[in-house]
């Protein structure tokens, strides 16, 4: 594995893991009132674009971490809709 690929995995890991505290906090508190549905919607579309870009380039780190980030962002959106309705 090249240093470039390792850097891609590490960068993806850090940016993806940064969502975990928010997911856990939202789940535990059962509240997402301070979160913006608009922001997470636009962000999720952006992550989908990055995911597609990763597939086009066949870049495994980009595909893997954007897929995981998308799942976390969508989980936050679902909790926002469920807990704040």
C-alpha cells in the first residue's frame, strides 16, 4: 500500500469519525433541535457526489470513507426527523 493510499485512509478515518460524537449525542438525548436539516441535506448530497467521484476514480479510501460518512449523516437526518417532529 502506498503512502498516498495510507494518507487517504487516515484522512477519511479522521473526517468520518468526527461525526460519531454527534450521532451518539443525538441518539442519547433523543433531540436534534439544534441541528440544521438543511445543512445535513446539502452535506449528504455533497458526500454522495464524493462517493460517485471515488467510484469513477476507483479510489478505495474515498469510496469506503464517504460511504461510512453518508450513513452517519443520514442517521443524523433520520434522528432529526424522528425526534423533532
